[in-house]
């Protein structure tokens, strides 16, 4: 297993530690792509983060509520095997807006991940 990066300020944005862990992982995967969106299954997130299915579902709902992510369920064919995955389109401008709103309260870096 590989360790994951977690920024405590993400818990402030998401309202929970599990939500903060999920947001940190979303940012990691978003930073690894060149396009606008990436896909990932809930099972992959469970393996990477140790979060439960309920925690992931709750975090995805919060991401949508905060307008941080557009999330769309799709079927993906890989080697003639179909997988249900979520496609994520991250709203980086909204992320920076939320971080900026926390700066006075927490004195946090406006861009903790250097993205």
C-alpha cells in the first residue's frame, strides 16, 4: 500500500475528516491528469483511503453540494469486462474560493498542495 496525502484544511471545507481525506485524494488524481476529468471506481477509493462505502457516498454528495466536482456515473469496458465508475470534473476555481474563505479563520496557505 502507498501512503496518501491529507490536508487538514480539507476537513474544514468538507465538514468531516473522512470528507477531507476524500477531497485530498480527488485533488491528487486531478493533479495527475492532463484533461478536464478523470475516472475512478468507489472500490479503488476504498482501497486507497480505507474509507467505507457510506463515507465515500457522503463525501461525493458533499462535493456536489459545494460545487467542487461534477460527478457522473458511467459504464467502462476494459478487456471485455464492464465496470461502473465515476467520472470526476474538478472545479479548481471553486476550490480556491473555498480555501480563500478559510484563510482569515485558519491562517492557511491558499494553495496547500501546490496545484
